[in-house]
């Protein structure tokens, strides 16, 4: 067999939204189909990597040969990531993680009492999964290559450039607008320490393959292992 570009690599990837429960029947979430993350997982597997996919609530089939862990909340996503990151050489965060969760969970459904009063919901901040992983010792040493995503409504290059530095990751991938929630195609802006490069609009499957090739080019040190 011909060698593949991610042979010997272990990829851990998050995808989809998180769902933060308010009570047994309600919660807050983000718009995200998970399609980009699932496409990258499939492309990385086809490129020879062992792939673990931590997925929020999405309606997508598991790519062949990929280990999938289903989670709901940001805290569950972080826990799943932390228990599978030890041997990973690449971490890609495509998940649209809810920034906040309700400060408390009501065991029983909050009832409408007819008075017109509305519940006052308090929120607390969720952990930043990508930033947490990027700060880990293995990532800092260069043994774990971390990639973040960004969805912005304007000034994508400026925001993606700032976000790359803030999150402490070598590569930040911006979704080039307009918002592509649920669609099968996308266009990506790759931002690293050297500059930026665009992957023009294409199917998410094709972009997954291109992104994997870009990754492989950026991983010479790991490839030698
Ligand atoms: O800060 P922002 O949410 O725009 O950053 C987006 C990037 O950070 C994505 O890669 C996303 O998966 C990741 N992220 C995360 N945990 C959070 C928030 C964002 O991993 N709580």
C-alpha cells in the first residue's frame, strides 16, 4: 500500500453544537450541523489517521472506521476530549460550543403559571475546550497540533488572526461567510503564523480532504515520529 499523509497520526476532533439543559424539556444550543467536522474526520481517516470524533447532538452518520463519542453539554464535551487526548497528535475543534450554560438545572419542567411572569435565567460561562487543550503540556511542547475554527459575521481575517493568538493555536480556520449552517458546501480561510490562504468554495467533503493535506504539510516534526 502507498503511504498516506496522516499515517501514524491520531486525530481527536469535536463537532456539532452543544446543548445546555434548562429543565427536562428545554435548553439552549448553537446552530451547527456538524457537517464540516464529520467531513474532516472522514478525510483524516481516509488519509491514514486513527480518528476519535466527539460529537454534540447532530443527525449525521458516523464516518466509516471513526470512533464516535456522543455528548450533549460543553462540560461533557470537555470531559470526553480530556479522556481521549493523551495519545492524540492532532486536535481539531470544529464544535460550536455554547459560550454559556444555565447556572442551574431545574429537575422539573418550569411551569407557565398564567401570570405573564417570565423565568429569570442566570447563566455561567462554559469552559473553553480548545484553549484548555492548547494550553496543555503536550500542545505547548509541540506534540499535539491544535486547530481552531471561527465563524464570524464580519472582518473574518482580523478576527481569525486575533483568535488564533488568543486561543494559542498554530492554525485557525475561518468559515468564509455567509453563514453556511447545514449546507453541504463552504469556503475556508486558513490563518497561521506566516499568513493566510483561502480554500475556495467547495463541498465540505472536498474541503475536508484539502484541509487534511494542509495539515500534513504543517506536521513535518510529527510525521518523522
Ligand atoms: O471563541 P470562539 O467560540 O469563537 O472560538 C471558536 C473556536 O473555539 C472553535 O474552534 C470552537 O470549537 C472552540 N471552542 C471551544 N470551546 C468553547 C468555545 C469555543 O472549544 N467553549
